[in-house]
C-alpha cells in the first residue's frame, strides 16, 4: 500500500477536456453525420468529415482548405492521389489518434501519409517497415524510401550494407538509382569483399547498358580495388578492355599499390571496416615545452589511436623509442604499417617506390652546418647511397610525397633565415625543380598530401594548400593551427595534432588539441570572400540606411531563409540589382553578410541584442543561437528581466534561460524596473514554477506591484495571478495580517483565502496546485510504499513485508528507493494506511495483531495509539478535518460473512475512537478517496463476498451516507486517488476510471489490457502514479512496475520500478522486526549472550535467545568461564540433528584487550555477526543464506563484525577471539 507524503495537484482543465471530451465528441459528430462540412470522394467512396479536423492533422488539407482554393468552399472534394482504404485510415486517425498498420497496408499508408502530410502516421509506418527489414526486402525499401521517406531509405541502406552479399543478388538491387548505389558502395560500413562489390556494380550497369554505361567511371572509382585478391584483380579487372579504357588511372593506381603498399593515397586505399584493417594515427616522441627556443622535457613514448575524434583516454602506448629522444629526429611510414626513424637533426624522410629519402637537416648543432645532402635507403640491401642534393641547404622544412614526386617546402637555410622556396624531385631524375614559392616564409612546418593537393600547417596565422596541376598556392583557412604541430591524413581527412600554444618561438607549452580540416568548405568560402572583396560576379547590392553592401544572391540564399524566400520565389527583388532593406540596421546587416562569407562574427555587449534581432528576422539560426548563448552567459540580476522581455520578442530559448535565472534570483530581480514590463504570460511562467526561489510573501508583493504598475489594464488579471501564489506556505501571521484582511483579495479570490485558512487548520487535507511545495521551500513530495506481499498463491497473499520505503523520484529506478523504517506490528495483509497532516502515517493492523500505530516522520519514530473498538482487516482509512475515519472491513480472517458497515472516528487530540455513521451496506477490499472535504467509498465486496459497483458519499457532520452514480463495473481490491476535482480508480480488470462529482459522471480514462489489480496509487507532482500490483488474481508475483497516467492522451506509461525483492533482498526473504528487537536487547540492555536466527516461511526469524544469568554477568570477562559458555553456543548453532543446516547468529563476545603501552587489560565487548554455512549444507540452503546476508546485515545496522564459518574450526573460541581483536 502507499501514500504520498505531500499530496499536490495541478489545474489543467482545458487540456484534459481536449484530450477526452473534444476528441470523442468530434468522432461522435462524424459518426452521426452532424456539422459535417465536407465529403471526400475517392474511388467511388464518400467519407464525411470536418474541415477543421482534417486541417489540424494534415498539412495537405490545411493548405487546401485555408488558402482560398475552390475546395475550401465545395461540399464534395474529389481526391485522386490516394486509395480509398488509405484515405479512410488517415481520416479515422485524425479523429481517434489510432491506426492499425499491417504488412498489407504499410506501404500504401505511408505513401498516403507522406502525400497528405500526416507525419505521425508516416513515422509509424516507417518504424513498422524498418523493424521488419530483411535481406529479401531491404533493396525494395531503399527504392521506396527514396521516393517517400528519407529515414526509411537511410535505415534500409544501412541494413543493405550489412547484408550486401545476399541483398545485391535480389532483383530489387537492379532497380536502385545511381545515387542510392553510390551511397552503398562508397560507405566504409559496406560489409562485402571488393570482388563482390565489383561484380555487383557490373551487374547493375549491364542491366541497362544503354543508359548506365556512362556511369561506369564514377562507380568504379568507388570500388576499393587495392583490397581485392591480387590474382583476381589481374585476371578479371586488369585484363578487362572496358575497364582499361574507362578507368586506366584506377587500374594503374591499384598496380602501384600492389608494388609499393602504403605509398598510394586515394579514397580507394582506405580500408572498409569489414576488412578487419584499421587506420591509426601514431604520435612519436615530442616535447612538452620550449624554454628560450630550446625544447625541454622530452618524450620517447609512442602512442596510437584509431579514433578520428580522440579523447585523452583513447590513446594507447604500443611501444617506446629505442633511443632516448632529444629532438630533431625524423620519421616516415615504410609500407602500410612499419615506421622508420632517423637521428640526423632536423632532416625529413620521404618514401617513394619503396625507398627512403633522408633530405637536408643539420650536421651538428651549429647553424652553420646545414646540409643540402640527400641519402637514399634501399631496404632490400639495407644500404644508404648518395642521392641528388637539394638546390640549397635546408633544415626545419616540410616534405610531402604526391603522385610519386617529393616536394620540399620552406624551412631555414644555411644562414638560419626562414625561406619560402619550394622544390620538386622525381625519383630517377638528376636534379630538383623549383616550383611556385609559398606565400610566406616559414620553418618548423609540416605537410601532408590529399586528393591531388599538398596542405602545409604550422605557419603563424594560416594553413596553405598547393595544387601542383595549377602550380597555385591558396590560403585554406586563417585558423592558427599551432606552431611546431604534427599533421597527417586519416579517414580521407586532414588532422593536425598538438603544437605550441605560442607563436613566439622562444617560450611555450605543448598543446593536446586535435583539429580537423574541411578543405573543400574552407577553400570555397575563401574563394567566395575573395570574389566579394574584388566585386567579381556580384549580382546584388543591399542598400540599408544609406550604405551599400555588394553580395552574391546564392551565398545570401544559402545562409538566410529570408533571402532564400526573396530571391528564389519570383519576387521582383530576385531580378533587381539593388535591393533596399528596411528591417535592420546597417551594422547588423553588414555583420550578417560578413558571416555568410566567413562563418565568423564578433558579438559584443553593444551589438548582441541588435544582431540577434537581425539574425532572427533574416533567419540565420547559427548567429541567432550564438547571440543567445552570449546573452545567456552574461545573465545577471540587473539584466535578467530585460532578457526575458527581449527573448519574448525575439528568441524563445533566451526567454526560457532568462526566466530560469530570474526564478533563482527572484527576490532581487523582481525589484528591478524591467520586472514591471513583463507580459502576463511571462509573469505566469515565473510564479507558477516549482523552481521559483523566493518566499511566498515576496511572490505576493511582487504580483501586487506588477498589477499596481498599470492598475487600469492589469486589475482584471488579479485572480488568475493570485491563484498561482502558494499562500499555504506563507507565514501564518503574515497571511492573516496582509492577505486575509485585504478587502480586494477577499472580494477577488475568496475561495483562495478560504482554502488557505482550511490548510492551516487541517494541514495535508487540502489538495490544490497551491499546496504543492516549491523546491526552494526545502520541502519535497515523496512516495512511500508500505508493506505489501510478494505473491499470491491460490488467491491468498504470501511472503509478506513490513518494510517502508520512500522515493522522491517520479521515475524511480530500483536503486532510488531508500528504507525509511519498518512497521511496528508484523504485517501480514489487510492493514490500512492514511496520511495524517502533511507527513505522519497512520497504520491500522492487519490479520495477526490488533492496534493502531502512528509514524511520526519528523522524529522517525512510532507511537502506539488507542486501538479501535473492533479488530478489522481490509478496512480503509480516510482523514478529514483532522479526524481519521476507519471505514468498513472484515471482523476476522476466517469467515467472509463477518463483513462490517461500521465506521469509527479517531480524534488525535483525545487519542480516542468513537462510533461514526455506518455505511448503507457492509464493505471490504473497497476503495476510499477524499475530495473537497467529502469521503467517497467505491466498490469492494459485500457481505456475500461478491464484488459491487456502488459508490457512497459522506460529508462529515451529516447523519447519513449518500448514494451517487455507480461505477461502470463491479470490482474489489481497487485503489483511488483525487486530483483536479476528479477521483481516479485503478485495479479494475481492464480499465482505469474517473469520476467527476460535479457532473456525477464516470468515464473510462484508459484501458489496461493486462488486467492490473491489487495495485497502489497516489498523486505526485500533480500527476497520477500506479505502483506494483499483479496480473493474476489467483497465482501471480507482484510486479515492480511504476506507471504514470498521462493526462494528455489518457494512457499508462511505464516510468520506473520499485525495489527488486523485499527489504532490498534479491532472494525474496524479508527480515522480521523481532530480529532487530532481539539485537537491541543484546547490544543495549545486555539481555542476551547470543541470538540465533533461521529462515522460515520467507522471513529471517529468531530461533534461540540465550539470556544472561547473574553468573554470566559476574564472569563476563573470565576467559575459562567464557570458553565453557561458548561450547553451548556452538552446540545450539549447529542445531543437533540439523547440523547440516545454515544459520545466522549475533554474539556478544567479551574480551580483555591489552595493547602495547597499556598498563592493564581493557574490558571490551564485540558484537559478532556469524554466518554459519557448513560445507555439508545443501546448495539451495547455502544460496538462500548467502543471497539474504546483505539484507540481514543492513537490518542489524552498523557496529558488528562479520564471521564466516564453514567448518567447526571456524566456530572455535580462539578463532572468535582472533576475529574480535582484529576488527
């Protein structure tokens, strides 16, 4: 059973009505052909509808009926674009929010939903089809997705990649578009040998050779021939005349890769994931900082990662360098994975055609000995020979290999001056050739080749790109890549690693960052910016406030939704050379145009608001988002209310962030002048929030101040606003002096004043949104689960719990529940609980014991109350006006005929029960709820043990119960809670019901197909939650589910779980209260020498208690006496004939403890917790005790020493002595 320690509600009446009555009412109107204003005619079938319902659910019908088209006035509209069955399903969905998707209708329905723009149905069809993807249909789904749904296409492509070998054999593969085939075969995730890919591409081309042969080159460039079997390639590909004619460079590249693995760089040499090969980045050596131009703190480590976006933890050290690393060494990759390193200072290595070239460098540490020498290493001979020297000496230069040529760039010359010269060498030639110089001189630079270009990093302020075919250098980006960095190609992209954090070459620290370059994007932007700067190909000039800004329409249209609409929809501005802009300042528009070309914008306090306004108007989300972040990062008490106003006009995210900040600082922020300028809706968002951090007195005065700022316009909002002030949490004296006596408040909100006075008189009984505490109050709502049983056997509960657990979470996991306390009486079942006040719990006895107990939450203690006049089980408790009503129940457990209609009333001030007004008929296992001061009794069983549907209402002070409308079905073992003026009932076989007293009306809220019964229910955070229960009334295990009743769509949603097992025990064994009581008697009162426990009936219970005699107390520290006493404990623990049975015990072990330095031995008692599991015990017995041990220890508490014993030697007095002294 359960209860909410602080009940609360949230008034959401309008939403409730829309979700139930409106939807059901519209469906009824359609069924009865009432108010129908359009008939859809499709394939001879007529479907009567309401235009507004169709327009609300379908973008197609919204456009048809809301834009002045002729169909908006016609009574009959003919539909040609869908089948009658699909359209009927979509119309039914519009009225019911439900649709049944099957294999037969999924495609047709998705096509219809896509055409009529009904995204939820389209998405549901997509999910249905993706969940049922298989080899036989995945290619068909690729085709279908390409026409109707990109998400389906993507999911089907992903599946087809995994199953390509089988999927490419299907006839649907031949129907793929070229773009779909490219997506498949270009992916690194394609799971197939390259031989299969090649034959599949040929098969696709040959299926329609006339149309498809022109695509051969583009497609064959995506086959990764270097990973084919070499013999297959030579026999099937190299000899193919069509391939040699169409793709000669691809054939040549593959042969070069076979000859010199690792030297060819192209998209085809990158392995697919399925090949089992993985690219890796290897970092070798390096140093951590520069001091006076000289590296210090060297590393000889070698680290490696397979990640393109590595964290510090994703690097692993495969090895370390063989020699201590100073600096200036050089490395290169020989083949595909071997690494060669040279020790000549500041030279560079390059590998071409399997040979290693050591180029330039310094002979020693004198700058005058700079070398132009080149040496060439032949691995087959293990020999170095002299190569063709450089035109001039070089060190600290960069080297790259592209298309078999070596390029040397920049560096320092013999005079130690930086140079910008570049030279090229073709192995086999007798000289180096000069090519175009770099745009700037630089040293300590690095280079890599990719896609026919060479990229150079490490320059002070830019990254360069050289294209040999054009002999042209361009600036790729002005981003500072870091001085002395490393660079490589990984996954077809350029990455830059580390470098110095300062361009000052005298001092600096090494950086850990990894940068990725997008060369195509950067070079495009750079080129467009250059065209704009030189007014080349400019096709529009923006005129704003006397300023002219030359631009390119396509650039503006690609970055701005506003300009896209202006230039791409036939407006006159799309043809005018000069376009006047009135909606922004010149400065803001200039910044936005600059951003379109550079992707950069500088945001300051002075321009942030103006720039965000311009970005919002011109629809440039990245700039708008950046301005929002700038403004939210700068929020303070002085500006947060202003930002709420600005955000309300321009940006909802800024408004939300500013509101959150204002909630935290409301006491101060509400005093600013900007607070008075808030809209009513913004003020409502503030004061309605549980997160508002302010006393309610402050909230009240702030609302009055806002109203009085413009009384004429705002006084009509007073009631709505005052309903959001949580008056019950005001200081009572303040409320009485400032609020209750206020004539305007008493006239405007008399019910709010009365409600607060009632709350002060009877805390916890009033339920409204105002009685829910804000988080800043320090009070928290909680759900408390009390007792319960684990399962039913033959319809009767078994394996009981006396645990009381608590959680503050609305979506609890099994770990988020904590043990609050245990019930004082041993719980079987049939007890009743209620909340007295805001947090105290009153519990009536169940089947075994009589009496009433009150748990005082603030004191964490139990108080025994006067027992009721009659012992009863399966009664219900209700609290009204501070008094507890015990209603109905069964007089004893043996006879179902002893069902009572009696009601007893408890007055806590007198600690006395009196007779109340009896029910019209006897009831037990019924449900009870309190709403607006009235008690409602629903269902339950009668004196003949039959389920009933009757409902009674009682108003305290009256002399009789009133009958109200019966429930729609008979039920027992049900539970009820009140929320927002309604009563919800759960635990019925198939429904959750709702009763509205004002209308005397029952409705079905939702169906529970599984038949959840014997559950608990409560209100938390203004929502209904259902806890536990079972799905079989005769034999079933209790469920751990926590369900939430969704107030919008009236469905039950699984949101969490209750504790797994009872009292946190995975074995399902609970700990009886007597176990803890006996331990307290042993520890505190020294009543027992030891207590032995055993597991019986699913509970850990006392088996033997050895009382302390006067002799025991007199000889407590007499070792010989205690040894004799100990043998009696061992005999009893072993259990005589049951010597093979496991048991627990606690033992008050007395020792004389004398430590080094002590003049005399100290008398000490250690409480030992013994787990006796003899080796001869059954496996089942061992597992039962082992799995229950932690829960027993938790129940026993701290300050005990555990002793594990499996044979008699571990039960000896000496062994216990040793354990007692070691802890």
